[in-house]
């Protein structure tokens, strides 16, 4: 129709901290187009690496900017409005019909059970081992010793839903981004990751820098139609720390192997690992993680 709009091109990277594909992200944008969950409109996908040197996707550019998880009040005067949308959208993702993803092409890793999810991230930690990590070892023992019930519902798990991976414009969330880690699994994995202490380091009473924890859980349950088992959520919160350390360990490993010398990899391997270790200590003591 002759209309023009700005677009974003995302190209698969040979060296990434974790095993991700642009294909995951594109399929998620297709699945959530025209739903209540705001995502960029998918435009084009190219699997042939000969075109630009690697597979790539094209999506419509969305107005807005990400907020920093390290700010004391990342959303300012819009904190409560963003919080209502943040936890509602996460619940809507969990409620989305899984049949639209349940085919042999959609990645099942980490798979639908806690055991498969844990085995995947333990595999990452072992392949990119940087040496003894006693706090991490304690968390892994807890996770094996006190498994949660199997997921009451299989859903699409975003994989990295947190402050910093959403675009906001005033009091609105304009887009949920960064679906590269999407997979089918237990929706509590996403909830626990979004609640994780490093994402609200300087505002410990506001998970993700938004609303109080009780309100966040209420919003998520209303939107998802699920009832939270506190013991299961606690397990997944400890798991979120193990998963986080897996990502930061891979960052350090890439730097040491000189396959990706971005200084952020070095700093995150040190600093973010320490934050998640602190969160593990708080959680295993039976309290809520503060990571400070």
C-alpha cells in the first residue's frame, strides 16, 4: 500500500552467551501478534545464511525505551501503572493457548519438567566451568533434594522476562522483547525469573521495580488463571539463581576463551554471579532474596 515504517533486523550471532536463535523470537512475535501482549510486528524471516552471513529476522520498530534494573525507581511516576501491566502481561503469556506452539519445530529446551530444565542449566555450568562455586553447589543440592510438583499447565516460557527487556513509553509497556530463550515449560519459571532480586537491586520492596510482591503475584494469578503453590514458586526462585549463574558463567567462559572479549562479559561474570549467590543464600535461609 506504499506505507513506510522503520524496522529492526536481528542477525544470529556465532558467539552468544547462551544457545539462542532468532527463529525463537520471530515465532513468538507471530504467536502474540494481535493479542493483549505487546510485541513488535513480525515482518520477515530468512533462514539462508548466504543472504547476510547468518539467519536473520526483521520486525517493525516500536517506540519506547528500556528501563534499567539497577535504578532505584526505574519507572518513576509511572511505577504502579507499569507494574500493573508488567505482571498482567506475564500472566497473559502463561495463559496463551499452548497449541499454537506445540509442534516439533518449537524448542522444548528446557523441557516441560523441572528436571529437564535443571539438567539443561547444569549442563551449561559444567561445560563452561570456571572452578568451585560452593553457594551454587548448595543451591543445586536443594533443587535436587526438594523438587516441585510437575507444572499444572504447560505454557510458553519467555525465558528472560524482566526489567530491561521491555520497552516503555510513559505509563505504557509498548513491547515485550528478547524472546530468544523462549521454550515450552512451567510458567512459574518466568514468574520466578521476573521476581529475582538482581532485577530490583536498589528497590527491594518492588519486584522488577514495579509494585509490591503481593500485588505482583495477585496480578499474575488473575491474568494467568493459575494459583501459585508457594513451595513450588520458592523452588523456581532458587532455580532462577542457578540459571542466572549459568548465564554469567558462560559470559566469563567466553571472555577467558577469547571468543567474545566484550568487557561486559567479564563484569557480569563477576558482579552478577555475586548478586545471584547472595540471593541464593537469602532464599535457602527461608527468607526473600535481597541480593544486596
